[in-house]
């Protein structure tokens, strides 16, 4: 599985098993009701779509998603370069 689209499903949480799909490259969680994410261990992840949720922070493990090149969402957005260096925690 390399792409998982769960957009617009009114999700309030994400099953922890999703966060361990090692070959996942694209994860679309936009336009749900998520307030938090589990720790993500997704080494192949390149795109993470989060717009339209109620997230106030991202898990520190996102910094370990070395292949991440695009991220959307989280109130005012976030800088993928900061995530790849492990700097990001709060969404602002």
C-alpha cells in the first residue's frame, strides 16, 4: 500500500496501525475531525495532507519521516523543511 486516502470521512482519531505502514508514500487525512495524530513511523512518506482538521500540534516523530516533501494543514500550515529536521511540534 503506497497511498491511503481517508479524506472527508469525519474521522476523530487515526488507528495506530496506519502509522506503521512502512511503504506508505501518500497519506490523505484532510477534512476530517482530527485533534491529534499518533506517533508516525512512516519512512517512505512523501505527502501528508491534514487541512480541514482541528490539529493544534503534530507528533515529534514526523521529524523522522525523512522522505516527507509536502505537508498541508494544521491551522496556519507548517514548513516541511522544519519537519525533516525534527524541529516541528506545535502548529502555528
